[in-house]
C-alpha cells in the first residue's frame, strides 16, 4: 500500500508539472490568436444574420456623403458627371406655369440617399418573402391534397360515429366530472382560436402571393419606361 501511495504521488506530481508547462506555453501570442478567432467568428455570425441591413446602412452613409458634397449626385451618377436637381413649377406673368430646375435642399438630399440605399433592400426582401411564401403555399396545398385523398368518406363517417358514441358514453357515465369537460372545452376553444389565426395568416399569405407578381411587373415596367423616356 505504501508503494502504491508513492506511485500515485509521483504520478500526480508529473501531471502537475505537465499542466504547468502547458500553461506556460500558452503565452500572449496564443491568447491573441484565440481572441482574434473569437472576434472573427462573432463577426461572421453578425454578418450572416444582419449582412443585408449593414450593407444598406453603409450604402446610405456613402450616398448621403456624396449627395451633400459639391457633386450633389450618387456614386454611380458622379462617375458619368451627372448632378441631381429638382423641377419646380413657377407661375409666369402670362398665367401659365413654367418649370425650372433648382438645386436640391438638404432634406431632398437625405431623402434621395434613403431611397437609393433602402429601396433596393426592401425590394430584395419582398422578393425573398414572395419566394418563401409561394413555396409554403405549394407545400400546404400538397399536404391538403394528400390528406383529403388519404381520408375516405366512409372512414371519416365511421370515425365520426365512434367519436360521437364514445363522447356520449363518457358524458352519461361521468356526471361528477364536469371540471374535466370544462378543461377539455378550454383546450378545444384554444385550438380553434389558434387554427383561426393560422387561417387568417394563410389568407394574407395567399393574397400577397396573388398580388405581388403584378406589383413586381409594375415596378419593372416603370423602370423600363423611365429608361426609354
């Protein structure tokens, strides 16, 4: 027993020495590399989750800086030497309106930067939402068709008869358990309310899927007409 105790003590001392050497080898450079890896991982998670929003915000900052500068144009417009102005209607002495060009105010420049940065972002989000909702709609329709084809009318009728007969038997045999029935009724009402909310969400989704292609066509047609004007 004394030899075993001595061996255990020597083994513990060796393990402590190894742990001490490993902790010493973990120097400042290793900690720096570990911290850098953690920061890069956090940045990757942040960009993967909010990358589009951060990109739109960065574009807004750049566009606002360019519009409030002497060029008064966006980055792409400044490449071609273009400058943004606004058309203002002024009354002439003969009574008709004349349209003149005036420089943009600071409010107009900020509004232009917001539209240039966040309009493509919103359009991209709407396109992604349309694709996701369309896929969900197709999946729900396929599940409903499979469920309706799997359930035979005779089986549904038999199931309904069994359910009704069993519920009647339970109600007749348990006259002193009204609290249980109240609990079951509350669960049923809660499920009905949840199902009603799901149906309303599906109606809104179906309406969006039905209308959005026309909105997309109008948007693209407006851009094409503006380019040809």
